[in-house]
């Protein structure tokens, strides 16, 4: 784990907190009223009587890592969930540059492999669960200014 005064670590924490705040109302439209977990480093971010949801905020498109097995999160989250034997449906949501996508946990519908990062002055590699974009459902597609710019034909000459 990075040092708490690591600049990149703190930027990532801020991005994650903003991602949770922005995604919360959109997740509630799909899953109903959700309670945000109170501990900042809880394994899962949102809960209600039917669902447990972990939200990962990423600075990439949802399909950027398909070539490497998909978007990833710590496999320890799945291990803990299996150990607790909670009967609620568990979802992993990804707040990405291009939208918010979610994946329902189904045992075996993911791959496991080593992954992580080393850009915060330490190695953060561990066993990861990886989910391909084809297995995710789009909750919200974020607008892309290039779509408007590239598709705008009003400035074309005859």
C-alpha cells in the first residue's frame, strides 16, 4: 500500500470519492435506495436488503483492458464474499471515462490472474478478478464531445 502522503495515491482517492458521489444516484435508479458504507476502505461501497455493490472508478474506457483479461479488482473481495455467504446479489460497477458499467457476480464468469499497479512508489500487485466488457451492462453512457464534433455536418461545404 502506498504511503499516505503519496501524491498519486491521494489523487486516486479523490477521484474514487468523486466517482462514488457521481455514480450513487445512477446506481440507485437501477438497484433502489442504497446505503453508502461508512468506512472508507470497506470491501464494498453500497448496500441494501437485496444488493451489495462495489464501485471502482477508472480513468479509462470500460473496454480498455479486454486484451489483458478485462477490468480488474482485488480477488480478495470475492473470497471475502464467499466466506460470509451473504445471500444478496453482488455487483461490481465500474465508473469509467465512457460510462458506468456493472457486472453481476456469478461464480466462474470472470478470470483470475496477477495484476495491479506500480506507479505509486510501491508494487501493488496481487491476485485479481478480471471482467471483460462483453460481460458488463451499461448503466449510463457518458457524453463524448467528439461525437458531436465529428458527427456535426452543419459546417461541411457543399
